[in-house]
C-alpha cells in the first residue's frame, strides 16, 4: 500500500503516529490523517526522501510489533537517518512540540516507539 501511494507521488509524512495506521475489517492496512501529506513528482529527490522517511516509520512499527520479521536490509534502513530528519529535529520539531503540547495542550503517543 505504501509503495503504491509513493509511486503515485504521495508521501504521508505523519506515519510515526500509531493512530494513523488502521486495519480494515478484511485485515488490510489503511492510513488516515493526510493533513501533512505532500504530492509531487514521485522520482524527484524531495519525494524520494519523504517516501524513505515514511518507510522508516513503517519499519519502526514493524520493529515494535514483529521484530523477528525484520529483514537485514530493513534493519540497515532503520539504522540510517537522513539529513532531513536531523534538520527537522534541530529546527521545526521543537517548535511543533512547543505549540502542540504547551500552547494547545495536545497529547499524543508520538515518539513513544
């Protein structure tokens, strides 16, 4: 599902949050909360980077719930962090946390994995 979405040029950008992952009654995966999603040329550098971050978040959940099913390639991908992630955590993420947690008093499970 995630690959198909990325092939169509959509990156979700909020898959770290467990509540954004759903399971349909048929047992298939589904996603919700596309507020931070972006659309763009699927092969552009930006979209490839964002797709990789989406995949890393999926693998973090897989590591939590099915650690024995992670492949060696998936483990390596989890170990490599992008410059984009470092930039986000150094700049925008502190502001995001301040606004959502201190100003708006929102609580979520983000970052508990």
